[in-house]
C-alpha cells in the first residue's frame, strides 16, 4: 500500500509540475481533483451488510474521508443487493458485490477492511485481513473468546496493522471531554462505575430444522464455527441468543460499550476478580438459550469496582436512561450516555449538564450516527498519520476481556480470580473456556 501511494504521489506531483500551464488546466476540476485525491485515497471493503451497515454510509460518502468503496460483501444475496441500493443513495459509483470475503482479501487494492459480520467471524476475519495487508475496523465484540482476543492483538503487532474496535463512544466529543475532566480530578478520585443497559426484547422462536434460506451461503456463514445443519431463525439476528457457537450474549452485544466507558473513566486494565449473578428470567419456554439478565462485578487494584447491569428483556428505567455509565468519585459523580453527560457534586447537586445532540443510535436495532462516523473517520485519519487511534485494539481488547470473564463466570456458575497483568484466569474450569472448537482450517492463528 505504501509503495503504491508513494509512486502515485511522486508521479502525480511531477506531472502536475510539468503540465501546470497545459494539460492540468485542460482537465475538468473533478478529474484533476480525483488525481490529486488518489495520493491519499483509501480503498475500503465492508463485510457484513446487516443492521449495522447504516453506520458506514456517511463516513464512506463524506468528501473529507477521501475513500472509495471497492466491495460490499455478504453471504446472503439479498443483503448484498440491499446494501448496494442503500449506498448508491450516497455515492455515485458501484462497488463490487462479493459473497466470499476471501476474494476481497485477495485484492491487493483494498487498504481497509470493515468487519461487521456476526461475532464468531470478528477476530478470525480480521486476522485474515491483516495477513492480506489490510488495516481493520472490527465491530464490537472484537472477539468471540479470550484466545481470539489475544491473537487479534498479536496479529496487529505482527503485521504492523492499525486495528480499531467499534466502541464508537471513544470518539464522542462530550464523552472525551468529561472523561478528561474526570482524569483531571473534577469528581476527586473515581472509585466505582455502574455500566447499564435495558431493553424490552420479546420472545425468541425455538430452533427447528429448516431449509437454508434462499440466497444464503450457510457453510460460509458458519465460517470458523463447527459445521451443523441449519435451524430456523438463526442467520438473521437470533444467533445472538442461540447458545455460544456464534454469539457472546448481551454482554458482548451491548455491554462492551458501557463497560469500555467505565474502564476508561477509572483508568484500569484487567480486573483482579469477577463475580456474576445471571439468569434467564423472561419467556422461560422460548428459544433464548442463555441469560437475559446479568449483574456482574469486577474488582480492580486500588479498590476500584465496575458493575454491569444488563437487562435484555425488561425495560424498567433504573438509571435514568436505556443505556449509559455512572461514575462515582470521592467528590462527586457523573452520568454519561451516548449524547450527554451530567456532572454532580458530592451532595448530589447538578453542577453541569451538556447535551451534544448526537444522533447515535441507542437501544434500537440497527445503528449509526454522528459518533460512528467520527469513529470510522478516526481510523482513516490514523492510517494517514494525521491522528491517533481512539480505540486501539490492544486497549479495546481489555474491555472485551471483561465481557468474556462475565460470560465464562455465568457458564461455570462461579466467579474467579484473574491475573491483572496477563489477563489469565486462576481457575482450571474457567480456563477450559478460554478458546473454542473451530472448524478445521479456520483457526485464528498466524
């Protein structure tokens, strides 16, 4: 990528210098700008064209991003067609449609890979992209298990690639502002954070053997996961709740965001200990196969604590919003969500409230908004050397580890201690879930 751009830059500048009075002036402004823009232009591919794809339309279409969308990739034909239709409202050219992401990786013109596939594809697909020379934007959760978490960080260093996780609140101006103030002592010493999420998800159908939906490459959808016959309702969204082959439950699906803000505010890395109280409390006879309510407690050095309160199917407004993070300090507290923050003194008096008027999606399905746009553009600018990454994978993976610890504690029905330097677990039963079984040939190694 670097040599190609260096060549383009040198030849274009030389050409511009030689022809400034002739052919350059004869070109249309659009054509000339296209040549100049190509020095800095990034070629992008997106895999996974489901509900999250809306988040990438604006950052790709924006002129200041200076990118070209080369590929739209999905294993479902209808998703590819719908994705093209949606993007054509924002761009004036046609990206290539592709079923198999491996063909995208083979194209040396692709500079950036946006990975918006299901959870079990996130780390393996991102590692494959890095092997092929691509920088990566990987949606949360960045990994399906702790082994993948480790491998993803190692791969980014080994291949010297920039990897940003889609914890987009790291790029929200109001959050950056108040977190910096917390770090500078505005609420004294922060000692506790409560990260929360509540939603009113309904019943989920029981899985039943079914014909593979028309247009779906079921084998490729499974990818790294062991092969099995198709069951109804799986591919589109309910894979989140159908066991552990594909998803990471609500903690991975949504908790990643607020847990990341909590850890950021408290300036902590791996915890020392995790304990969990989690259960399936709603629609007990439906197809939902894991907890739909979880309270997890993470204890860190210096007596700092993060609590996660996730309610997937009960929308009671416990904390003053559907999702957010509350930070407690020795001299005050802060409420942060995706659009605003509120600062309180120790007596509970509101000192300052700031609303950014962000349109970032909250608890509804789908996603996107101004913060997602900034987060994706932050990756583009960092690749060009014009910015620093807001959510580098070596740090983001520590927030992701909290999700895995909570899920493992639920699955073995007990808490455990953790090495706060390495992230390793001091429990053999828990360590047995450090990785997973992969379809042969799909292991996320390099």
